[in-house]
């Protein structure tokens, strides 16, 4: 039996077969984990916003551009350093049947993840002078040393979180990686900004970023010492488990490297041709990635849950969970898509201030690409769970090549608009390839009647009205409009009777999460969709 630590740290049984509602239990885990990660990601977005505001208002445009590019490089190295080992551990742990197997997976992941952290940190530190000369940016060169320290610490913390992810425990990722790390960064920035006789400078921001990453790593190590069973670190391992783990590394390394290229290659190319536009472009990308956080949170917890289902031979549960989480996370992405695409200038002004409100086309392009990607669901993690890692690596390589190819083609002439096109096309292409393959081989996809009807009935009229009328709304009404779109989506789901078995099980999961039944919701659902609930 495989122990699993829940989001609250409690140990439960992941592979028990004597409990009939296997799917219900798995969907509950996905629901709780997704909600926890959504909250953590919203906190992360809030802290990121505050840190950007503090830095932008305190340093020059050139300094902010240098910081943005250093942050982008850190993100690329973080993906490269964690994808192979972290994803392999998260996928393999639910399949492990014995303590020696789990022990080998955990030990191997920690050793290789720590080695990757050192390699990436040292490599970035040594590359700093070269990058500085190539881009003629002394500020970037002086900053990359601090980003190198942060990169190494963040890789270790993320790898540790991936081990707990394998036990369907999202706490290290949600609490430490997404909340404590950026929270410390904001606190240090605010202290430098507010203390009498001091002011926030570019060097202050660099020091704060590195110190926050070190602090988060210390917390992560303390959490590991307290929560990870000592038996997973001491005792005899299983060589056979290492033999199963090692073949996953090569394709997952390619996957992580090329996904980071597809996500950041356009920014790096933009920095080579239009360095001054990096700051405004990354501001638009931040909002686009906000559209993706719902499906991103679901993907994180979907991987170990789907792997657990497959380890027990329950393939139908994977498909139903896939479709259900994709359908309901549209409730989060659709309102943001509507606001950012049809009201781009007010959105930028609301988030970043008037100085960013004029460059709207890159925002519209990247948000459109991000939204289409969310509609495809957690296809990449479904491929990892089913063992299609080689196909996944090929998909990522194609997407990365397309991103770089389009960026080099369009960015020199069109600047950040060309970079936005490259990012969006690569994002949609990658998700489409993954979904096409997992749909052909496993029949997993979200595009049933109960998803498409409410999506189209909600989105098409709103898009038509906003596209034709182009209203000028006060900034305070933007959140109200977003909530209204979400409420309308739920109403349309009920009115069109777009309710299936997955929705019923999801409602039960929400009731268990709340600790109380929701009779009004059930009565309403029965009234409008008597055949489904």
C-alpha cells in the first residue's frame, strides 16, 4: 500500500481498492489540491504585482528591464533544472509498491536535483560577464550573480516540492514556493522602500530576491525534515526502481528544456533586438500567465492522481477527471480572457498604471494564446502519467523550435508584437500536439457537449457585445465584470443541462471540502438536469 500525505500533511491510503468510490476520492484530492494551489497562486500573483510596482516606481526603466530579463533567465534555468527529476519523481512515486522503491526514487531525486541546482547556479554566475557584454548592459551583468544564488535555491526547493507532489501533497509547492518565497521578497522590498533614510534601489532589489530564495529553501528543508518519513532517507534501496526511473530523465529533460524555450525564448530574442521593450512585454506575459494558473494548479495535482488511477487500472477515472477539471477551470480563465482581450488598455492601467496602458496588442495576442491553451486541459501531465514521455519531449521540441523560429522571423521588425505571436503560437501548438496524441491513444479530451455548449453560449455573445460596443468602463468595474462572466458561465451550465457524472462527483467533493451538504445546489441541479444529478 502506498502512503500519501494529503494537503494538510495527514497520511492517507492512495491505492486502497476496498473502497468503492475510487473516482470520488481521486476527484476530491484534485479538488482540494487545485483549490489550495489556486489560492497560493493568487497570493503569488498578488506578491508578484506588489514587487513589480515597488521596483518599477523606484528604479529606472533600464534597471527594470535588466531585472525582468534576469527573472526570465532564472525561470528558464528553473524549468531545466527541475523538470526531469521533479516530474519523474511525481510520476513514479504513485506507481511504487514497496518502501525500498520509494526510498530509491526520493534519494535519487534529491541527489540529482541538488547537482542540477549547483550546475545551474554556477553556470549562470560564470556566464554573467559574457551576457553583460553581449547586451551592453552592466546592470544585467551585476544582477545575474544574485539571480544565480536564487536559481540554485529555487531548484532545490522545487525538487523537494515535486517529491511531496508524488504523494499528492501540494503544501511545499503552494505554501513555500508560491507564498513564502515571494512573500519574503515583497517584505524585504517594502522594508527598503519604507525605512526612513533609505530607498529601494536596483541592488536592494537584487539582494532581496536572493535572500528570499535562501529563506524559502531553509523553510523547505525544515518542512522536509519534519514531514518526510525518515525511512525514505535511510535504509536499503531498490536497484530495479532506479532502472525504471532513469529512462524517464532524458525525455523529461528535453521536455522541460524545450517548454522553457517555448515559454521564454521569445523574450530572450526580444532582448537581443529590442532590449528596451522587454519590460512592457513581460508585463503582458504576466497577465497571460494569470489566465493559465487554474489549469496549471490542476495539472500539478492531476499528475499523481492520474498515475494512481492508472496504477490501479482505472483508466476511465483519468478521462472523467480530465474532462471535469478542464470544464470547471474555464470558470477561472474565461473571465480573465474577456477582460484582458476586449478591455486591454483599462486592464493594463488597472494592474500596472497609466505608463503601461498604451501597448495593448501584445497583451491581446498572448492572452488569446494562453486561453486556448487552457481549453485543451492538462494534456501534458496526462502523457506523463501514461508514460508517453518521448512523445512529450518531441512535442516540446517542436514548440520550442517554432517559438524561436517565429521570434527570429517577426521580432526584429515587429518587436514585442512579434514576440507575442511566437509565444502564443508555440503555446497553442504544444498543447494541441499533446491533446491530439493522448486523445488518439487513450480517448482523453474535454470536448464533449457538456463543455462546448456552455463555453460557446457564454463566450460568443459576450465577445460580440464587447467587440462591437467597445465600452469605456471605470477601472473599479473590471472585477465586477469578471465575476459577472463567471456567474453567467455557471448559469449557462445549469440552464443548458450541461451536467454529467463528473460534475456530480465534483459537487460531492466540494461538499466534503466544506464539511456540509449543499441541498439548494443539488435541488437546482436536479430541477434543471434531472437525468444527470
